[in-house]
């Protein structure tokens, strides 16, 4: 089962096998278009996102992240971008991936 989290700031924690979407609120924005998102670990793009981005009003919902087995101990950076009121705007969420059995 996947769930959506509203993110104001990081870092966040996830576990191997967990699925998650984030909803980014571009506060005060009148128009939000052209949403993108990407996940990085150690500066390299990760292929862990599926589906599509949706934008409703000033809320951008990311693609679905599925944390793969063996990712425990990594730090992901989820970069989310959109054209907000005519300007390219970016936000980043730091995600600590916990190893099996690891406490937060």
C-alpha cells in the first residue's frame, strides 16, 4: 500500500520495501505547471520512481517511490521542480533509508 506525505521540511525516514509519494505545496502560487521529480543517491540518479506527477492548484504530487531491498543506509535526495508563477522553482527532500531492523 502506498501513502502520501505532506512535506514541509526534511529529513524524512523510510524503510526498504516502503512505498511513498510526497505532496509539495507551492505556497502562495497562483499557477503551477510542468512538474518534475528525481531521486539521487551519492550524486547519481536512481530508478526507483514510477507513475506520473499530478498538479492540482498549487499542490504537486510526486511519482511513487518504492525503496528497493539493499538500499538501507543510503541517503536519498528527492528533487521536485515546477514552473511556479512563471519561474522554475525547486525543492529538495532528504530521505534517510533505514536498514532492516534499524530504529529511527
